[in-house]
C-alpha cells in the first residue's frame, strides 16, 4: 500500500515520506483519528519502510513490495482481533517476535490496527519495548482518540493527529469519484461526517437511499389524510427490524432538515440536500413544534426498544402518536 490511499493528510504524509527516505522514521508511532485512515496510513508507512527502493513510499515493483502486496512479508506483523480487547498475551507474543531479527530486511514492523482495544495490562507490557526497542524494531499504533491509551504509553510515541475532512470535502470527493451518484454523494459525506471511508461504503449501498426516500413518502402520508399510512409504515419498519438503528438515524436527519427549512435555511447545513424539494413541500404542513415533538417521540421509542419493549407495539404507538402530533391534536403523554 502506498500513500495515494490516504487523503486529506498532505502535511502528515509529506513528513512521513521524508522520514522514511532519510531513515529518520521513529521506532514508535501513534496515528490518532478516523480508524480506516489511521490503518491505511500505518500500512503505507510499513510498506514504504520495507521497500527496497528507499524512496519514501512503496515502489510496488521490488521483491519486498511483491511480498507486502500479497500480505506475506515476514517482517510486517499486523495485530488485530475479533474480540473486545487485546490482552497482555498478545503483546508478549509481539515482544518475543520483535527480538527475532528481521528475516529479509533491515526493519521489523508491528502494526496494532486496533490500539483502542489494548487493555491497561497490555499497554503496560508495551512500555519497555517502546522505550528500548531493538534497532530494527518499529511499532505503529492506530487509535480513534488519545484517551484510549495510557499517558505513559502516549509519551513514548511520536504522535500524529490526523486531520478530519469536512462533510463538504468528503461529499465533493465522492461526487467526483462517482459522478453517476453525484446527487447522493453530499448526503453520504454529511451523514458520515468525519468518516470518509464509511461515507464511500454508504454511497455504494443503494438500498439505503430507497429506505430514506420511503421514510419521506410515509411521513407525507402520516401528515395527510390516509389513516392506513400508520399501519403500512409500521409493517414496513417491522419487516426491517434489524435496520431499526438506521431508521432512527435517517429519521433524525429528516427532522433536523425540516427544522432548518422551516427557518428558511437551505444551505450546506441540510443533510438530505438531494431531497430539498420533497422536504420543503412536507415542511409546509408542519410547525416547528410538531417537528420537535416528533423528535422527542422518536427518541423515546428508541429508548423503549433498547429496554426490550415490544418492537411492534412500540412502533405502532410511536406512529399513532406522531400522526396525532402532525394533525395538531393533543398527543398522548406516553408512547
């Protein structure tokens, strides 16, 4: 992997490439920020350090790069886990492995992709090797936030805090990369603010956008005269019970946008910018009080479901209560 896979980190990348080419790369590095960006940067550094060209990044042509491409380089060790935490045994294994000299290169690199999972005992076990590693040893740790590591560990690492791209930056990048999906690219950038790789993944899940549009259609029906809309909407959500969290998040963005539109705001603050005409039409039927009350009811429905209340009953009651609110009747005090 080379640095072309890392975006919005130009200054950091320039410094890292310089350190690699001049052989001044630190033996212990911390990348702090959005997970995928940190991991990509860690691998780009490792591959650049192992590359035989020593140009600052992986050339992709030498025997060493051929090994890193297929994930078989013996001097690049990646530590990850499906478990909730990384314990002291994993760290001890790494330390033992580090004291074995490199097989084919001058560096031996260990990447902790999920540094946030390191237990306190595991972090304490790392302290000695961080302070006094073998000359060829390099440890790279990726975390979402500094608070995930002990201060004593952080003090022994050269820290790079990754720049978080704005939602607009991500949206514009995705619109250029996927011109056929330009209309929804900006939504993805805003919905996954600060997480560009998640935004790209969302952009390529077409079903999500059908889901979002259906929510606006059903909301319109709830605000209209169709009494059957409650049960149609309820059945739709119940059939997608496993996607309830997505339903809540999308509904929250729609309600957020409706409030702004009621206030006359139609700029980059609108999350569902590709749906402004439909939301503007819907906002004509609603007051700010109705939207706020619906938001409260949605939060309460989510809380009840998290407490294992009946899913179907909670959704039905939420929608019935929402319909009453949208028709300006006295809503029930409970959902």
